[in-house]
């Protein structure tokens, strides 16, 4: 195994989704390599690996490439069980999963993205605005952002109040009453941390520390703990694009091919040509390949890297992803 655990993380530093993974890595003290990507498309490194999925982050372990932070975090918990920070008790597992669903699929981050201040400098960059519109499927014009902010802030205030008055109300340090932050804290904190550290996102009169003292104290504790963890964690190896591509394409697969669930409602067969893509954001970009595995939790496709022409396995979760058979010519079989 390589010094960086065979792991290469493709991300850019201010991606809130990527922080979910880099925080996890730091809190676990896991060694990994990173390949920093441009915030907007194109991302030629991933294109060279045969990956069409457009969201960040993406994580590779050998020639297995994992998309979506839910699947990435689940894989890391599975691959490195000693010292795992995920819940083990059934009740706590349920809470952890519910927090993941609430922040990602339940609208918290969607509303957080709508609360971005129109004065944000990136909104003056036409390339960035066009990229975000392709990603989200909605306008990112300043006037439209300003128009949608009041509604977003109303929903966010409800989300803040929920945490302040329930899980954090008893004065606990961490969500699962652990000694250190757990995966449940990461699942819950990331959109709130992102907003509270974004200048101009939250009106102080509605979201000040006096309004939500427990949430701000929780974020401060998390930030301090994270800083200490990063100071003691192994140094992250940074790879340039060609280095990362060469490393991945010369590596081996790190997990068995798996099987296709014969009882799956989609009725797909192993080796069948399929396409898979997210349906909540980034839906204009679809991965295609032969079906390697299909379980209740994920789908695995075999694609080919453009450099070296080696096969890679692209892993997508099932949640909010669509999988469809395609003909040899690439047309969907409805």
C-alpha cells in the first residue's frame, strides 16, 4: 500500500462538500494524497480518468473511484474500521443517518446555497455563474439570488432553532455525547459551519451568537478540535494531475467486482451497458459503462481511462441517483 493509503482525493479547498471528507480524514489521522481541481468545469484530470460525474469531491482508492460524500465516508469507515468515528449503536446509527439526510436531501444545504450574499466576489465571474447554473439547474444571477434570500433565511432559521432547542439543548459537547466529534457531528455541522464562516451570509440580527449560543459554541469547539487534529495528522501529499492519473491507472482494483442484485427492481444484468447520474444536482453529466455491481447501497460501472486505456470502476450511491440501461450507441432504453 502506498504511503497515502492508495487514496487520492480530488477537490478544491472551499467546497463545503469536500470539507466533509477532509475533516473526516483529519479527525481520523488518515494519510492520503490530494489532487486540487479547478472550482469550475472543465476538470481535465477527471475527464482523463473517464469520469463524467461533475461534482466535487471524488475519491479514488487504487482504480476504484468513489463519487458522492455519502458513499466516500461510508467506504472510509469500512476500509479503516480501527478507530472509526461512525455510530455503532442502532439508535445512534439512525440519528447519524437522519442528520445526513436532513442536511443533504432534506433542504438544509439547498437553502444554505440560496443564502449566499449577492455581494460575493465570485458572482462577478461569468464563468463561475454559468458553471453554478449548470450544476444547480437554476439562475445564479444577483437579482435572483437577492430575491430568494429571504425565503432561504426563513427556512434556515427554523433549522438553526431545531438544533439549538433539541440535540444541543442539554449542553452536550458533541451530537452523540462522545468524547470527541463523531461522524454524526460532521453530518450535522457542515452547512451551519459553512454559513457561519461566510461573511455576509447570515444577518446578525437573526443569526447572531446571542440568538443561537449553543450552535456557535459547538462550531467553535469543532473548529478548535479540527485544528489540533490537523496539526498532528500526517502531512497531505499533493499530486499534480498527471501524477495522480499515472498513479491511479497503474494501481490495482482494491475491492472485488461484486454482483448485481437479482431482486433489484430495475432488472439490470451484470455486464449490461448502463448510465448513472445524480438527479438532484449535476444532472447534466452522466457516467456510462458496463454494469459491474448493483446493491441496495450503490452501483458500480466499468469505464476506461483516456490515458493508458485502463479500466476503472466508478462507484455511485443509489440515493438520488438514476440508473438506466443504454444501447451500444449510447441511447437510453426507456
